[in-house]
C-alpha cells in the first residue's frame, strides 16, 4: 500500500509493501489516491514520495507476474499522473529504486538519493523492457549512450554515479527524507515545465545514427539470442526518432512482443529458481529453516593451481582472512604470483583498489607450505589434483591438525565425498564445495553433502556462497554430482556426432546458436583435454590398465569413442598446447580455427573403423546433445540427488553457460514438451542401442505418461510413484 500524510505544506506518500515496496496494484492504487488527495488539498504545495523501511521500491511486483499485462498497463498512467501534477513532486530514494520504482522516480520533478542507494532498470534481465515510459524518459534525462547502457544491460548503478549522470539532482549522507522535504519546500512555486522529462528533447549525440548502429551491433553480440536487449535498444532508438507520445506507443508495442515471446517467462522462472534454491533441504530432513551456519573468521585453501588461485581471490574479495598452502616452495611461488596477478586485476576494477582488499597484509593473506598454520582456521578448501589417494591423505592430515570445529571442504569435480570423509575423524564436517573455473568469476558453487555431512556444515557452505556473492546449490553425492554428471552424456554425444560425420565447428556452432556461451569442443580445448584423459585413465577406460583385446570403440558393452584419447596421445591438449579440437595461433592462444589436420585425422579414423559418414543437421546435433543432458537430469531427480528441477537449471545457467533466456535445461524440456523429448530420445536410442545416455529415464517416461504436468508439479509425481519407477 502507500501511506499518505500531510505535514506542513508537503504531503508525504510512503510506498509500503514489504520487503522491497514492490509496486503491486494495491500500491499503485494507493499512490494514485495519494496524488489526487494532494492535488485536491489547497494547503498542500508540494509532494514527496518515498519508500518504507529505507527502500524506495524494487519495481513491479514480480510475484504478480502471472498478470503482467494488467500490472504493466497500470504503471505508465500513474507515472504520467505524477509528472503532470501542478505541485512539485520530489522522489526521496533510499535503498533501491529499480524498474518501475525508478520509472516512478523519473515521473517526479526532482530526485534526491541517499549516497548508498542503487538505481537501475533491470527489466531486461527479466526478458522485458521498462514498460512504464522509462525508455522514453531516461534518455531525455541522462542522454542516449548512458540510457542505452542502463536499459540494455539492466545494471544497478550507485547513487554517486547517478549524480554524475544527472539521474538524481542531489545525494545526501544523512536523512534523505528530511533533505527531500527541504528540497520540496524550496521548489514550491518554481515552474515545473523544465522538470517534466516528457517535454524535454533527447540530447543530441554527434553522428547519432552511426553511434546507434554500433551500439546495436554490440547489443546483438552480447545478447546471444536473447530478445529483450535488442527490443530495449529499439525502444530507446524510438526516443531519438519520434516525439514522446509516439515513443511511448512504440515502447508499448515492443513490450507486448516481449511478453508473448516466451523468453520473459523463462527469465522470470530463472529469477525465482535462484531464490528457491536458497531454501535447501536434504532427503534426511535437514533444511535451511532449522540449520544455523558457523562463522568463518579465517579460512585456508590447499593447492594454488587453476582452481585454488581463483578460490583464494574470491575469499580475499569477500574479506575473509586466509592461509594459502602449496606442496613445495616452487609451486608456492608460482601460485603466489598467479594469485597476486589476479588480485591486482580485481583491485583495479574496484573503487579503493588494493587498499580495500589489503592483500599484501600477511594477516589477511598468508602463503605457506606448512600445514601447522592451519591449526586455527574455521574452514579449509582443498583444491589439489583430482586423485582420491592424494585427497584422502590430505584430509587425514587435516583432521589431525585442524581444530575440532573446522569445516573441511573439497573442490573435487566428481569424486566420492563419503570416501574422502572416511579418511577423517569428523565426516560430519566434510563437504564438497565445487567451484567453477575461473573460480573468482563464475557464480556457481555446487555444495555436495555426503552421508554424514551435518546440517550445520551445509548451512555454513551456503553462507560462504552468499559471502562470496555466489549462488550456492545443495546437491547429493554421486559421480560428477549434478553439473558434471549431466555434462558427460552431452559431451559424449558431441564426440559421437564427429565419429558419424560432423565437425567440431558444426557442433559448436549449433550449440552456440542455441545460446551457449561456448560449444562443447571449444569448451574442452579451454579446460584442457588432458584433464578428462587423466580421469579416463584412472577409471581404466584407456591407457596401460586397459585390458588387451578391448574393442577400440566399446567399453563394458557400451559405445565408447577413443577420439579424445587419441588427440591427447598426439599431444593435443587444447589451448595450452596450441592445438586440440581446433588449431590456435600459439600454445596458450585463444583464437580457434578449424584444423585441416584434424579433419583429415577424422576421415582416416572413420575409414579405419568402417564408419559411414553422413550429413548431420543442426536439429539432430541439438536434440542428441541437449536431450541426453536433460535425460540425465531426470535420472538425477528420480534418485533424489537434487530437490527439484530448479536446482539443475540454476546450476546450468550459472556454471555451464546455459542461455538464461531458455530458463535452464529442465525448464527448456518443459517448453519443448516432455512427450516430444521422450519420443526423440526413443528414436535416437533405437538407432544407438549401445548408448545408455539416450535411453529415456524412467522418470521422464512417467511424467510423459501422466500427461506432461507443469514443471512445478514434477517432484510430486516422484514421491507418490517412485516405487513404480
Ligand atoms: C511480467 C512483467 C510484469 C510487470 C510489468 C511491468 C514491468 C515493468 O515495466 C517494471 C518492473 O518493475 S519489472 C521488475 C523490476 N525489478 C527488478 O527486477 C528487481 C528484482 N529484485 C532484485 O533485484 C533484488 O531482489 C533486490 C536488489 C531488490 C534485493 O536483493 P536482495 O538480495 O537484498 O534480496 P532478495 O532475496 O533478492 O529479495 C528479497 C525478497 O524480495 C522479493 N522481491 C525482490 N524484488 C521484488 C519485486 N520486484 N517484486 C516482488 N518481490 C520482490 C524477493 O523475491 C525476496 O522474497 P523472498 O524470496 O520471499 O524472500
Ligand atoms: N580445472 C577446472 O576447471 C576444475 C577443477 N576442479 C577440481 O579442482 C581440483 C584442482 O584442480 P586444478 O586447480 O585444475 O588442478 P591443478 O593441477 O591446476 O592444481 C593443483 C594444485 O595442487 C597442488 N598440490 C598437489 N598436491 C598438493 C599437496 N599435497 N599439498 C598442497 N598442494 C598440492 C599442486 O602443486 C597444484 O598447484 C581438482 O580436484 C579438480 O578436479 C573443479 C572444478 C573445475
């Protein structure tokens, strides 16, 4: 709601809808009523709009997204009503003014903000555009380049930047409300025409058309198939070409296109999914509502390789003092150098820089080879080589050295948490914290509980995720956990497609056109082909431990492709060696070009194994890669490894570059329709009966049989029917 109060000459309208004063229909109605009351009262000379509890407003009530048309339609007229008021209206912005909240503020004649406030038009991140005339008012206020940047990225900007851009008239460090009332009193009687943004011309940019063309190319490049940024752009372009009223009409048309695109629904699902996974639960009954985290005052990271470096950087950025440990001085020096390089770079991006991070202070970041220095830490993250014997040795040592309450975390990407925990005297405090590379950049933290992991340990790992500004997702223990387990059949299909006649660039292109940031072959080259090779050797799938006489393309009765092993045997580890599935300009190079050697090698390989080549179209590439990944997701859900499809989707969006505008793999499956996913898997598994990843999971079959229920109902079928699966 909104509370109306009249002080002296200034009426106060306070938006009130906890927790973030979202603009529900009731709030908008109350705002409109307040404005009309103020207008009708001759003793009121000015109006001040603010929000309850130190927050202006986070915008339209996204819990009311089921009726977006009505909500979107209601907001614009209220903003116009504010602007057309004959009495000056001042917005007092504290906390956040986002989306519709900022559009309300743009309708006001003056804006004053607290120095700690943040502003933005994040609609684009929900698949929409600022549909309450924001795309027309903002460019008039702060100019086209800055408005385009804010509207097409949805970024939140601090009040200090808003002041520089002219988005607010003043910022204050003390009482924003009092300052806004003072300002309102001061401007009583001053002409309002110049303060009405709809009447202002859009400031000119030299060579506007060329600027816009360049901006559009950039927006398209970054959007990778997501519609909203481009339509946001078009709405702003309309502001540069047409009078205000025509621009508003165009904004409305474009808003409708987005509403019906399906992408808005996917992005809104992703927004809620990210919040839903915070409320974690395990089949054993532990949950976020009853478990309390332990404080982490000091931490340690063991192993400063690819992952450890990023993890250290992430902890330093979160202001957690830590010890960084390596196996010997040579690796320590290498690791220290790499960490310092990352931290210097991060510091340059921050206000206050190195001083704020304080990473040269040994009390905050200490490098060592001495395990004794881990005696008093509250949490250790192990990131040594992916080798069970080594991890067990380290955990055994840790359980003897670390204080009894310390949490012992492993960054393993696939190994059994219970086996690692068995080497300790405190299996309840052992947990998987699976970071993604680069660990200081990627948002995902997969948190894996073992059989004995305590609720406190899970809650502490989740709290750590929040402190590191990451999304923690709690999952159960199985080989590869959720993310990598779903990735295995996807990558396997990609390689099988090469055997059958496709090319790395064709497979990558199909998946990148779908919206992935990077296709499976480019991704393997980036991560290093030797990593998987080592793991396959450890599993006895290749290398000296492979029994003599094993067929080249079969393992344990299933289809197997030795192609990645053969590449490694040729010294092709990917970017690090300058060649892998692609050719690079040099070792460590980044520019992938198709390699004639590889194409020739593939063709010889097919001849050797008598494989008939055929043309494989984009549809088959997508279906085989994506549906096998999704199929594994259904198996994971049926086994109780994750509490719901949202978990899988949040993992894929934040850890694997799945296009957010498609809502994650399980949401995508729900939009394709489960009967169709099932039919396609059945077709492909008939053609490839020796590929288990293509055989439809029992849970998928069940859901298709019960009539393709909506995603939010899937898990209820599992609990009722799991015995029959
Ligand atoms: C189909 C379209 C229908 C609309 C049609 C017109 C659309 C428009 O043209 C204009 C719009 O305003 S669209 C909405 C634009 N606003 C946003 O995207 C802000 C989203 N919220 C945030 O960024 C953070 O929550 C924020 C920065 C505010 C706070 O972050 P925190 O990390 O501190 O806290 P959270 O855990 O994220 O949030 C706390 C609780 O508040 C709920 N919430 C957040 N924003 C909301 C919003 N705009 N409406 C309703 N509830 C909202 C959030 O879900 C969470 O609740 P619980 O999960 O129950 O705790
Ligand atoms: N590289 C990646 O993309 C990802 C790797 N992981 C996992 O993270 C872990 C580390 O992987 P990377 O960083 O890629 O490996 P890496 O080979 O780059 O680094 C491992 C580091 O551990 C150090 N180390 C080995 N034994 C040690 C000991 N006894 N004491 C202290 N330090 C020791 C090594 O000197 C090396 O610097 C593995 O379990 C891996 O599976 C998880 C997610 C992604």
